[in-house]
C-alpha cells in the first residue's frame, strides 16, 4: 500500500486557491480600470497651479465677459488660444491695478515675455481637433468644457477619451444648439424638443452618414 | 576541451516562446502622445523668450494684410478718414456687428453704448458715451481707426478683430447711435399707433 501523498482536504484547498486566484486577478484588473478612469489619472476636476489664479467665475459669470474677448480665434481657427498679456491689460491697466495677484501679468507687459499658462485640456498629438467647425455647427463650449463659468480655478470637465468624441459624433442631435447660444453657458440643448434638434442637425448639414466616425476624421 | 555545441531542439525553443511578448511591451511608449513638433501655445526651450509661436519679425507685413490705398484695410481715403462704409451695408453685416460689439465693446461701453458697461460699473472705469454729438457726426472711418489703434486709455483691438469685422462694428455703432436719436416721424403709421403717439 502506497503512502497517501495528499491530505483529505486537498481538493478543497485547490478549489479555494483557484477561486482566490481568479478573484485576485479580477480585483487587480478592476483596480487598474478604476485607476485609469479616476481623476488621479484623468485630472478631471483637478485644477493646476497657474502663474495667476485666473477665475472664469469672476470674469465670465460675474462680469459677463464673452469667451471671444479672451479666446478670440475660437470661431476662426483650430485652436481657441490663450489671451495675450495685452488682453488682460486692456482692463487691468485701469482696474485692480495694484492687485499683487496680477504682478506676473504686469511684469510680462513690461518685459514682453509671455505669461506661461499650464494646459488643462491637452489631446495626444496623434489626434486632430478643430474648434471652428464645432462652433460653426452649433456645439456649445459648455457641451465639452462643462460649466467653466462656475469654476474659480480652471479644471477639466472631460477626460477626453475617444469614446466620448465618438458618442457625440454618432448622435450630434443630443448636443446641437442654435448658433447664437454657443457661447451661452446656461443654455441646455436638451430643453429643446428632439424634433427641433434633428432639424438643426439638418439645417447645419452635419453629416449623419458615418463620415464623422471614420478614423480618418480625427487621426489624419 | 571544446564543449559540443548545444543543439536547439523543439522543446527548448518552446521555453523561449515568452520572449516575443517582450516586443509587445517594448511597443508601449508614449512618444506618439508628445511628438517632436510644436503645437500652438506650446513652450519652447529653443527660443530665448520661450514662445513656440513666433511673433512676426519686426517691420514685416503678412501678404494681403497691407495696402495703403485700400479703405477697407486702412480706414482712410486719400489720407482722410473714410466717410463711407467700404463694404456693402446689409442686415447680416449689422447682425454680425452686433455679436462683435457685444463681445468686445459692451463690457466697457455697455450694450447700448452709454458707457455704463459692467467693467465701468464694477471696475470702476470712466468710459465715454458713444452718443456724444462729436461721435455722432464724426466720419465712420474714425471708429475703424479707434478699434485699430486704440485711443488714449483704450487699447487696440486690431489683433482680435479682423478688418472686415471692424467695419461691421463701426456700422453697428452707427445703428446704436441712430437708435438713441430716432425720430418719431421716421416710423410708419402702424408703429406709431403701437407706441401710442400720433
């Protein structure tokens, strides 16, 4: 009679350890996915330190300055652009001239060196994006940048995943608004009835034949 | 003594089958995310002032942006401020002018041009009314001139408002001025009735 190599509960140990292994691997994968979607990785809602603590809440919500006053090329070019020192100084040469927070702007005006803003929204270089087409086709700033007029310090409202771009390119009727509401932060496109939005998509000639989800649209 | 060269037989090769997986890992780098090219507004370590977007060299003009004889680009005809709009006056032009005015001028000059915009109010900043007699009678080219070059405490808006749009704003300012000095007799009988005047 040969010796018994395995104890009686060996089968149970095997099953438990297989289950444990599966749970462990699943847990690790879930944790990685969670980390990938979390603000720690995507920076959503996390403001960055800027040379001047510029507040959109102050300037857009309270002073009601139009986006184009500072992001002047947004209707004409791919990039919305950052305001030049001259733009800040058109007001701040006369209002709040002594604020210590504005010292970097005044220094920049004197020396001619630019104020270096840190980018909040930054797509990978292999993605092509263009503001002017979105603005011209009735997609509001708020659809992509959220309620930036309520932010004391600018932070991301979107992780800018590819699936998010595609979601809107598949169903533009969920986000389209009349052209004169593009810069209006308070306007919600979903307050319009669906038929009206579908009509807007038609009248703005937004292609619904799948051209917008073609890889070449964004990876060119 | 010379060792006989080891023969790589099939089963030994299988043991190294994981090696190609390393190639997959080696492909995981991020240089396509930040490619070695400049994007607008990027910081450059090459230029001393740190700008990747280069300002034009001094005393150069972009092709098509300069023509001393063009009223559209200079606002002047034979050295005098243009008294006629060099573009066609249409309802679209005025509508376009309104969006520009509301974005660029209204913060200081106010929606109606009274000089009581929100910056003037909260600033505080002294802003003159656009409805003074002097500004109502001045040649329309003067508004183009003010937007292009600024005036005293008001900065230039030339780098944000292209010349065609400046004329749209000038035309809209004229419309605003008219709106504050409209004559009852210009209205149709129907409109007068609505207002309750005879």
